[in-house]
C-alpha cells in the first residue's frame, strides 16, 4: 500500500525539497547512487568490472524544465563516455538514458530529445558500446519507441526497455523480438492507472513470464531486468528451452540490490550487468527504489530519527 504513496511523493516538488535537504538522506541514498561525479564513479566501474560484472550507467535526472538542462544532461553523458574511452572497457559498460532528461516533455520535446540523445549514441558507438533507452511513464512511450526506431537506423544496437505491467507490452515485445534488437524487460516502476496497467503483483509476474517467453523465442537479445529469484529461475529455464547459449541473453540488476546474486550469476557464467546510477539529481530514482520495498522506507525513516 505504501508504494503508490511514495510514487506520488516522487513527483512532488515540496517532498523533493524536504527529502533532498534532510541531513542524513545522503548516507541512505549512497546505497543506490554511489557517487555524484565521474571521478566518484570510475573506481566503482573498475571494481565491478574487475569482479566479472558488466555495467549500464545512468546519470540520474528526469523531468527537467529548460532546454539548457537537456543540453547539460547530454554533456554529462558525453563527459562519462570520454572517460570510459580511457578505460577501454568497450561493451562491458553501456549507457542507460531517460529521454525526459533530454527534453522529451518540453515544447518540441520529441525532436529535442532525439537531437540530444543522438550524439550520446554516436559517442558510445565510437568507443565500442551502446545505449539503452529507459522506459518512463506510459504517456512517454510512443515517443520513446519512435526515437528508438530512428536511432536504430544508424545504430542498430540501441536498446530499449519494456514494462511487464503495461497491457500494451505484449504487442511491443512481439514487434521488438526481431534480429539484432536488444530489449530489457522489467516489471515497471511508475504509478500507472488501471486503464493501462496491471495493478496486482501476481498479474504483473504472469505477464512478465509471457513476455519473456516471446523475447526468448524471438531473434533479439533479451535483457532480464529483475531481482525476483522466481523470475530469474524461469528466465534460465526459458533460455534453455529456446536453445540460447549463455552469451545470447543477459541478466541486469540495480546497484545496491541483491549484490550477492550479481556475483553468483556471473560466477555461473552468465552475463550480469549492474545498472549503476550516479549524479546529484537523485530524488526521482531514489524514491522509486523506496517504493519498491517498504523496508527501504523504514530504514530511511529510522536513519532520520536516530540522528
Ligand atoms: P520485485 O519488486 O518483486 O522484487 C523482487 C525482490 O528483489 C524483492 O523481494 C527484494 O528482495 C528485491 N528488491 C527489489 N527492489 C528492491 C529495492 N528497491 N530495494 C531492495 N530490494 C529490492 N523500471 C521502469 O519502469 N523503467 C526502466 O527503464 C527500468 N529500468 C530498470 C533497469 C534494471 C537493470 C532493473 C533491474 C530494473 C529497472 N526498472 C525499470 C525497475 C523495475 O521496473 C522494478 O521496479 C524493479 O526491478 C523491482 O522489480 P523486481 O523485478 O526486482 O521484482
């Protein structure tokens, strides 16, 4: 029951100011967002890749209000990619981007987001890696898929995310399960109305399995974005049934969640990619992590009162 309340708060400016200014928040935030700058994050990249993990990097931020902020978001990714070039990690470290951070919700936002994300995709390709477009709330998805299709004309490796809780996703998965595509399947992290999305966990989990089956039986490259042990076991079974080799799909999990499981899957020979967020505008990302697990909120509140 708490999840929807926290997700509503994630869109409130008043809550943003309150929580961002709380003296102890930073310590709790660090669990999920382990740095603010490229310099902070490079040692984390080195450490995780040394341990056999791959990464997808997210410069946190969304819901920006000016074109200048969108340009700054583009530049933040370009700065990261310039640093990654020196590390020579190639496709071991890819980028995840939210188009809202690139101006998608502003006037002329579709074109603006495309113009801002294209140089990031180009720069990533130049160092041998790629970009995945995150899925945000359902109102943004037609634009996201159109931008994805446009980028794929020049950069076919560009990936996208689909969300199992949305009714539309089974059809999207059928369309996307084609040769050369890279698709991350997640349950979905936004507050969506009953007209467009399943509301019950068991319905979402069942949809996840149906969609995953479509992706595994298709010709694309499935990326299983989940920490759910049951779904991970089912994914392994579906991959086996579809005759996929270990390098023909990958698991993805968020930094700070089930870290032992990241290492266990990598040790079993799976490709395991850790979604690693950094930056200063962490509020929206952090609140979604609290909403996913009420125990996180209890920990957060305890840290505030014990100070
Ligand atoms: P579920 O929520 O059932 O969790 C299973 C278990 O994992 C829990 O019992 C708990 O042990 C652990 N767990 C999960 N979340 C936790 C948390 N926050 N804190 C502590 N433990 C937790 N969503 C979206 O809408 N658009 C997107 O682009 C993405 N991108 C994305 C990338 C990657 C790599 C991942 C893993 C996830 C996303 N998501 C996302 C988020 C996704 O939609 C979903 O909200 C979370 O993954 C939680 O769902 P699970 O599948 O992990 O299952």
